[in-house]
C-alpha cells in the first residue's frame, strides 16, 4: 500500500497544459526534416510506461529517411543541423547531450533525438554519438514494447524514484533491462507482489557476491551495445552500497519518501 502511494506521489507530469508548445515543436521538427521526414516517435520512459516526476518529461526520436544527408555530412551534419534549428526557435533554451538535445518549454523538459532509419521495412535507426563522433544502432519501438509489456513497470518506477532520491548514476535503459531480463526473471507479476519484488531487487543489488550489476546486460536492439558498460565499477559500487543501506531499514518510509 505504501509503495502504491509513492507511485501516485511521483506520478508523471500532466502534459495537457503544454499541448500547444508540443504541437509547435512537432511542426518545427517536421519542417526542419523536410523531405527526409518519416515520423516522430515517442520514446523514453513515458512511452514505456515507466516515467516518474523527477526525470525527463518527454522524449522524441525524429525518424529520418535512410538516405538522408548520405552525401552531405551524414549523421554528424544531421545532429549539428538540428541543433542550429532548435537554437533558432528556442535561443538559450537548448542543451546538447550525447545523442539528443534538451529543450526547455516553460517548465517542460523535452529530449529530442535525430536518427536515420535503416533501409527497408525496419524500425532500426542509426544515432550520432557526439562525444565519440561515431554512431550506434537502436530500435526505440522495440525498447518501448519490451518494457511497456514486461509487467514490471511499477517495480521499475519505484527503483527510479529510489535512484533519484539517492542521486545515483543508473541509466534508465540499463535499469529497465536489468530488472526485466535478470533480477525479476520468473518472479510474480501481480500487484500484490510489488513490495516483495522491490525488496528482492534491493537485496540483489546489495550482494557482495554474484551481484547482477556485474553481469553483462545486452541491448536487445543492438548486440554490440553492452548496457552494463554504461556504468563504471565505482558507479556500480555506489549503487551496491546504497542498496545495502536500504535493506538494513525496517520500514519502506525509511527507504523511499
């Protein structure tokens, strides 16, 4: 019961007051993409059903045709071109990130990622990785389906809240697949098991031996993308230490407030 109250307290932000601003952003993105435009895909936690109040509010992937900019600077030019366009419409409100841009729209944080679709009937895309000046493959629709249909969205949201309260580095895509494909594999999915399941996750993350944080978690959309490598050993140890603190508590309100 307490964890359900926590989920309600950290419920994702209502987007209805921001409808006009989001429609305007969509129009800007589609106009910028021009003949390369395929679609705008809702992505991230909101699309997966794992959004909480303290994290990014909205995520979009702009799907561009497979041949877009192929002979005119490629993915890097696409990334830089979108940055210039967003700054033109939202001066001082755009922050470049590794693969995306965060746009602040009157208190709403929107992450926008440009991506080029792979040829053929596929949902696979290539993203530009600005920090490494390279690219990687992804499949946002697969990620959305895997997590939203996993039966683990409540457990994931509780762990994200715990992550935010303790200021831990724990990328959402890694956290999600770690829970779905490893820690809670074969555990019950009914709502009555929520407390036991969250306690099981914390207990597993607290282990000093055979801790799942040190198992290889692979992105199902890209076998070359090892999600467990997104964190350093030091960052994983911080999660482990905080989980050890959590399981020593007697009540949920001492772990998540």
